[in-house]
């Protein structure tokens, strides 16, 4: 059931999911200040 839910989330909100993933990766990995600010805004 959780797998189907995750699949629906990935299929319906793929763009938002990728933005959140990129934002999370941006906060973890060293990036320019501009990307860090963007990640903070998204989160």
C-alpha cells in the first residue's frame, strides 16, 4: 500500500519531488550561496 502511495506521489508530484530532492542535496553538498539560498526558499 505504501509502495502504491509513493508511486502516486512520484507520478503526480514528480516536479515538486525532484525540486525537494535537489534542494535537500543542495543543503547537504557544498554549493554556491545562490543555490543554498534557493534550497532554503524551497524548504
